[in-house]
């Protein structure tokens, strides 16, 4: 299970804006690939270093370096803030998420038929990072 989306959502909930933006889908993909997350806005002064570390861990560009669900649930910020203790991720949830991911890839295949060659090449690069 990949937690990139959880990192995006957590960032958005704290800052009120997405970490990567652009004028169109190509710009967003390029920004995502080339830029790092920064914590320069005043709102980040209210977030602990542990909170920022959790977001960084969730938004690592290489999926192999991103933390797992279990690691996220055991992260010091998550444990301190929500007292989750030792949560267990049900195996059926992992299956459901993997099935949904496969379905989404099929839908994305249809969407790419409407994209230009540069956008498709960029998406293929992102897919390779996810494997």
C-alpha cells in the first residue's frame, strides 16, 4: 500500500494548499518530479519537527523509500498526537487497496489516450518509480 496520497492530504489539511501545483496536469507532474516540499509558510511554525518529518516520509518521491502503513502508525508524531498505540492493518484492507489500485491503472490507461506524448512519457516515469 502506497501512502503518497495520505501525505498529500495531510499536507493539505495543515497548509490549506496542495504541496505541488501548476497551471495544468503537465505542470503539476513536472513540479512534483522536480521540486521538494518546503515549510516556509507561517503555518509550519505551529507544526512540530516530528509532524514535518512524517509528511516528508510520506512524500518521498521514490516509493521504495516511503514509509509503510505500519511505520506511519508507529511514527512518533502520529503516536504522540493521537495515541494510536499498536494499530493493526487488516489484511483485507490491503487487498481492497491493491484491487482499487489495479482498477485505477486501467482507468488511467483510458485517460492517457487523450494526452500528448510528453505527458505520457512523464506518467510512465512516475509509474516506473512506483514499481
